[in-house]
């Protein structure tokens, strides 16, 4: 009984092979033809000088040389050259604190290249003199009389102004605070150290921070603040 069952299964398998053989042969022939390039015969002919590079069956040879590949490496867009850095004024000696500060700020990665500037402040015309006025009422202890004791023009507040512009878009990411730390470190470690006001976390206001260093002031600002308060037409 077992031998008869095995014989029937062997006969069924032989009939299945006979039925599937033509279909399998046709499928293999179709795949071989579809994956063969059109110029294969020309490339393998003995009269051809050089064999062209094989292409997949889904690539049109006429479009290969004309249509750029979307995966080709893009050429870098040329960037605008950086502005040349303005030199220090001739009146500033190499041992001046501004010279050391200028060297520290020039190497800072937070500043826009070519925007560091050291110049004299714009001279401001003096107004009319205050009229003399007699004290009125009873003078309080420790009080002063307005308009008295000022008999000469004291000039401007600072002799030099340092303008440092941070890179656009970094003013709200701590760039101004970082430049403030560079300024304070350079001036406090000078010989002799300059007296600076205590550092305040609320120093930055509207993308603009100012440090009073006695004879000069340092303005650290954003591009928007510089265009608003220090435009180029004022020749800062």
C-alpha cells in the first residue's frame, strides 16, 4: 500500500515538471532579453574601436548626455567677499588698551568680518550757555544749584569709539554676551587694568550693548541696530 502511494506521488511530480518546464524556459528567456542593452551587439562586434559603457535597460541612451543627473554634485555658490578690516588710527599706539582689544575682537568668531571699527566720535556742536540764575528758596543740605559751576566746555565724553557688529541672526543666541566677556577680559587683564562697571545681565537692550571704559566706549550691536543708530551716512 505504501509503495503504491509513493508511486502515485512520483508520477504526479513528473507530470508537474513537464507542465512547468516550458513556462520557466520562456520566463528566463524574457528576462535575459530585457536586461541586455541595445548596443550590446555593437559593443561586442570585432570591428568596433571602443566599447561604450553599459547602461541599464530603463535608461534612454539619447538622454544620458543631455539631461543632468539630479544626484550630481552641485557647484558651490560664490559668496560675497568679506569687507576689508579698517586699520587702527595712527594716534593709537601699540601699547594702548584699544590695540589689545582690537586684536582680541579681530579673532572672535562671533563678529561679522570687516565690521570692527575704531574711530573718533562725531563732534557735537555745543548749545547756548546756561543763563546765570540765583538760588531760589532754601538750599537743602547736599543739594546743588543748576547752571552754576560750569564755566568752560569740557568737550565730548569719550575720545574713541569702538563698534563691533555681531553676525546676523546670532544677536539672540548669546553672541553679544560672548563678545562682552571678551571685552571685559581684555580690559581687566591689561597693564594697568581699566576700571569697568560691574557686569550686568541686563546690559543688552534691543540688540545693543555699550561698555564704558573711561576714555573710550565699546558698542556691541546687531546689524539692525547698527543700521538704525550708526548708519554709514554719518561716517562712523
